[in-house]
């Protein structure tokens, strides 16, 4: 039995010795040297900073409104006996074109009566002057004759009566002319409130109209935008002068543009919004040809505006995407490392940012996003973009 146990334990001993030898060999083997692996640099888009001479542009917006807007008011009483075909909402009219007529029978009668009274007063004056001349001839030898004897009061009364008759005649003519209602400017009707056969009284509003020779747009400006224009508060342009402004709007799925001039700035700042308003004017906003190619700059239309501002020289231009919060700029230097700088910004907006300092000419400005940017981190440029996206104009928002 003992001999059997020895034979059974022999294989187990050999196995144990083999395992021990293998463990010693594994523990004694040389360890491979760890290779020093550099972190992979992040990839970014860059743009080259450029020195430019450019004109600043101000982006703003506003609503078109007429320069002339008025209520059409009846000045005499009577029944409406005729109306123009254009006496409807949206109807167009020329200066002094008759829009409606009021019955004038009574006013013609009044004019005839006033003419008769004037004629009678003229005869009375001629009679009084003749009597006064006779009186002077008769009183030539009388010393210091009285004014009454010389018929002077009678002449003065006749002259006053003639003047009164002429005033009544003038009023009668004016009232007769007022039976034809017209306006002294070219325009459009925005509302009508009377029709044929209706009786009107003095002071009744019969329509509302606005002029179409010119429209204006009130454009809000911030302090930064005002600086971009280079004009003072209360600015007024000389005749046919002013800052050029481009207006645009989307109408019926199409994009339309118009040109105008900024003719004045308010003399005060709005106390509620803290902005100052500029007024742009556009001549002939309603062209005669009513086609889609000649779309009018209609009253009430909301438009975007770009105002041409001052020209700046010797400045640095970069894409607006390269200007970060707090006016910081990320630069990829020649060693491929990130630099974070503070820039002095003149204006930004649209597609560009204009800087006075903080970035040098031909430096690489990073325009793509960087997660957790740290000065000195290694980066790799993917491509180089132009800093003059959208041309040489700068928008100041």
C-alpha cells in the first residue's frame, strides 16, 4: 500500500516542480521599456490676419413710413355728388386732382350775391367820392370846413363797405372752391369714409392719405453703431447729401433692394431703449410701372438697412468667428502652440472683425471651436481661410 502511494504522488511532485520553475522564469524575465507617446495635437481651422483699409457698415432695421400723412377733411357742408374712380383704399392721385365734389348750388348762389353786393358797394363809393368832390368845390371860400361838410365820413363809410363786400366775395369764392376736395401733393389713399350721396359737414374726415414722392425709415442705432458712422448726435445732412444706405426686404418670396440716404439723426437719445434714431429717406418709392421688377418700397414694410460709415485705415481684419467672448483671440504660433490674446476691437459684425491691436499681420487666427483651450497646447492647422469673407466692408452690429 505504501508503495502504491509513492507511485501516485510522483507525478504530482513533478507537476509542482514544473509550475514552480515556470513561475520563477516569468518573474525573472526582463520587462520591455515603455515608449514615450506624445499627445496627438488637435486639428483646427485658421485664417490669416490682414491689414486693410475698409469702410465700416452699420446693420440695422426699421419700418417704412410716409413723410407726409394727413386726414382729408371737408371744410364746407353739403351732399357728395361726385367721387373719383381713385377714391378707394390704395387709390393713387396727383397733386390738385379732384377726389370728390360736394353739391355747390348754395355756394354759387352765395357767390352771385356777393358779387352783386360788391358791385353795389363800388357804386356807393363812386357816389360818395363824387359828392365829396362837389362839396370841396362849394366850400373853397370857407375857412376850415368840417370833415362832415366835406363828405369825408361818407367816403370812409363807402370805402369800408366796399372792403367788407370784397371780403364776403372772397369767402364766397373760397367756399365754392372748397366744394372740390383735392390735395396739394401726389399720393395714395389709405382709407375712405364717405361715399356718393352722403352728407358731409365742416371738419368731417372723408379720407386718409399719404404722399408718395418720398418715404422715410426710422433706424435705431447703438452707441457703437453711432461711432461707426462718424457723425454727431443731431447730425443733419446738406441738401441732396447724406450717408448712403442700402435697404432690403423679402416680399412674395423674392429679395428686393432699394437705395436711400440718411439725412438726419435725432438730437436726443430715447430714454426707454437708450438708442438714438437715424432717419433715412428714399425718393420715388412708388414707381409708375406696377411690376414685380419695380416693387415699391411700400409704407409699413419692415426693411433691413446697411448704412455706409466712416473709412478706417491701417487696421487688422479677421473673420468674426476668430473673435471670442471677452474680445479674446486664439493664435496658432509658428511652433504649433496655442496663444490666447486680448484684442482691441474697433467693430465686429457680418463676417469680419476689425482690430486696432492684439493681432499682427499674417498671424494665424483660429476660427474653429476648441474644447478646453489652454495656452501652450499643441494644435495642427487643417486649412487656411480668407479673412475678407464677404468683401472689404465691415458690418457694425
